[in-house]
């Protein structure tokens, strides 16, 4: 108990000099399959929200919730030249719950644009859906929940004292047979 109190007192000056922030982001997502060909895979979408603290040193700590979705091209099977036998749809969905640590590299600031780097760890809930339509409709869902990690590179530009916009890239590993590359715009408000 004494150690916990001492730790709380030691951390108190750092939390007092921190500002809270909330952000949202959205962009494109490219899924890279590691166990099969990427043929037929369309560019997907990523959207997320984050809440955290930014410290005077440029260090940031945040929690992030993100959703990713990717679809494959529809596959058609013909019974004869003009007769459709069946078609199949396939998609991959992912929810991720991450804890990120980021660092604003103010030494590389150019014209108010501040680059930053970061790492994150967390948990991913993945669902792969397969749907076949023919004489009958069949749907298969496979779930793959696991540990996830990511690397983040970005740059932000202050719009005013409390609002900034930026561009962010995520390299995300949260599935057993796939990796994600996301690029998106982010909007962050500091309180």
C-alpha cells in the first residue's frame, strides 16, 4: 500500500501538467493476407476514436477504438453461358481496443507541422464472413479474437489553440493471417 501511495505521489506532477484530448479519424485500409493471394481484395475503410493525455514533453498516452472493414470482389459461378449458378461474398471486419504511446518529434517541426511516432498494444475482435447465394443461401462466420499491436507515424497541424488536424498511417497486426495498412485524416481537440 505504501508503494502504491508513493507511486501516485510521484506520478502526480506529470498528470497535473498534462492536457486531455479527444480525437476521431477516418481513412482507407489495405488488408494484406499472409496465407493466400490478395487477388480480388478491395480497398477497405477504417474509422476510429481516441482519448488521451498530452504532456509538456511531447509524450502522449491514449486509448483507441477502431473499426476496419474490407470486402472481396463478388465471385460468380455460371451453370451455362447465360445462366448464373451461384455467387459468393466475402468480407473481413475488425474491432480493435488499443493503448497507444506517441511522441511528438518537435525537433523536426516544419512550418507548424509536427511529425510524431507511436506504438500500441491491445485486443482485436475479428470476423470473417462468407456468404454463398445459389439454390440456397449459406452464411459462414469465423471469429478470431487475439492480441494486437500497431506502429503509428503521423503529422499534425494546429488549426487553433485547441484543435489540430493531421494525417496518420497505421501498420496494424491483429489477425492470424493478415496485416493492415491504414492511412487517414485525424481531427483532435485538446481540453
